[in-house]
C-alpha cells in the first residue's frame, strides 16, 4: 500500500485526478466522474469537518466490529461493492469544484503528516492508527481512480 503521507504519492494521486475530464466514463459502477470526486471527498470531510453526523452508539459498534477491518486493511475493494449511505452522491456536482476540493484534501493530509493521524478518532471507527488512516484514504481513492481508468 502506498503512503498517502509521502509527497511523491500525493503528487501521483493528484496527477491521476488531474487527468480526469468532465466526460470521463467509469469502467464499472453507476457514478459519474463529478459524483465520484464528491464521493471520495466524504472520507476527508469525515476526518476534517463535522459536516456528517456521527453514527449512534449501536451503529458505531457494528461499524467497528464488522466493517472497519475491511476498510483499513490492505486488500483492495471489490468492484461494485456497496457503500455507506453517507457516501452516496445522488445529484450532479461541479466537476472543477469537486476536483479542486479533493486535491486540497490530499495536500492537507500530506502536509499534516502521519503524526497528526496517529490515534485520531474516526467518527465511524473510533481511534485509528496513522497506518489505518493511510489505508482508508489511499485504498478508497485508488479504487475510484482505477474505476475511471486513471
């Protein structure tokens, strides 16, 4: 798994994002490219903002017990896997705005570094290691960039 906190990894991901076009088509799945960019930003919004409500205690227990390991391990996501409701982007978005926002989140994450994320609380999974945050961010973004052929 590549290191999201490494400047070269961040540069590579940004180059992949920059190669997307407003009319880029997915190799699988239902999302348009603007929806995918907004979808990928949700993980960062959950780490940096209070935009998304924290799951209740029962849901958090279920997420930590049954979902967390699949999200933070190094095994790639399968194609067409189900997503959590908070990650579903039903409306169309401004491509450039979403692209720039995602790039800004990538830069911020790399600049803050692994130390910032060591023990940082995830609204869904509780405290996580920097490696778990790395895997969550990188694996998710790589999955969707691959979905769009970049």
